[in-house]
């Protein structure tokens, strides 16, 4: 009996020794991997899609595909933009029918520098705030500047702005195309000297050259040239206020006196100006001295303008 029990025990132990030992593992929760998102090699993404890899996040994916995290959340109906899973397929391009709006870049400024290269020291002129293209003046004898513009306005009988140092050039509209030549119309009659202005001759010298309207091969003279000696006094032709004092090619050192809303008088080629802008003057008051600035000899070029249009001063001045 004892032998039978011993044999049974040996056989049982032999049977147990023929099987491999069972490994002992730590207790941990099982990992659940959804279908298609296992640790194996991921299938290539479809066009317009991206398969999430280890270490990815939504921001990096959006940045790499030129989108925003908001775009990816919207295109993929994500409920949590802070969480993506390895192997997850995300749309990274807009779905069909979705219009992608991009910001419109502002157009480059329009630069117009005339017919040729811009001279040294002159800045190109850009499009103005009003939308019109600003061009530099073409032709003419006077270089463009604030002073030249103010002088031109003064010569046209307009209120001249005070020159400002380092001011930006004042935009001027492009010159209109020349109108077709028309038959000359008769010259308008000179305004009658009944506007309340009491005129007098600015100097005692004789008329060297009279008023010429120009045309038909004649060179225009917008006033009269009066003989004089250098330093001889020039008198105000009527009471008024000095509206401009400056220098202009063809006029030399000159000044303008405004007499009322319609009339101004111009005194050019002076050697010395004795009044200042905005100064009131009386009829016959000494305002300058005869000179030859920008002229071939000492003389006074004298003009009278009615509503910016030159008129013959001899028709308004008292007879001699």
C-alpha cells in the first residue's frame, strides 16, 4: 500500500514538471485599441487627409498643412481640440463647397516719375489720398516747389498760402489734353474804371513796351514795361494789401497788391522790396525800387489783373 502511494506521488510530480511555468505579471487594466488604430503600420492617408502619428497634436498638424486648429475642429466635427489619437484620420483641406477666405493684400502705391528717370534729389510722387494720380509738372521754365506754386497762385489772383519749410509738395492735377484749335474770338472789352479804385502810375518813366495779348505769331506781354533807373521808387498804383512777395523766373523779385475781390496789381524786376506780405498800403506809397532782376535792363514790369485775367493797364491808368 505504501509503495502504491509513493508511485502515485512521483508520477504526479513528473507530470507537472513536463509543463512550462506560468509567468507572473503585474496586475494592470487591459488596453483597448479600436479597430484601425492599433500599433501596427498605419495605412496611408487619403488625399486631403492626415493620419495622426505619435507625438502629434492638433496645433502642429494645422500648422503643417496651412490651416488653423479651428478649421480642423470644424472639418472633422471634433468635440475636444486638445485630444487626438494615434492612427486617427483627420481632414486637413476644406470639404467640397466650403470657400476658403483669404485676406486681400493692399495694392502697392502707384509711383509716377514723369517721362524719364527721376533727377537726383527729387522724390517720386505717389498716388494721392483722393485717389487721383499725382504727376510732377512737365515743361515750363520754373522748377516745381512750394514757393513756385505759391507764386503761380499769386499771379493768378488767388489767395497765396504762406510757404512752409520742409512741407510736402502740393499735388497738382495732370495737364489736360489740348483742346482743338478754335477760331480766335474778339478780345473782351477792358473793364471800366468805375469799380471804386483810384489808379495812378507806379513810376514816372515812359512805356517801353505795351500790353500784347499774343497769338498770330506775337509774343504776349501781360502788362506794360516802364522805363526807369535802378533804385528809382516804385509806388502803389492804388490802395490795397500786399498779398505776395517773392521771386519768379521771368519776373525776378516781385510783389502783388490786392485792391479788392476782383483786382490785383503786379510789380516785377525790382531791386528792393520795402513792404511785407499782408501789409496794407496806400495809393502812391513807396513799396519798392526799380531794378533789373531777371531782366536785360532796369525797368518796371507792371500788370493789372481783373478776376485773374490780365488787362491793359493803360486803359485803367489816368491819362498823362
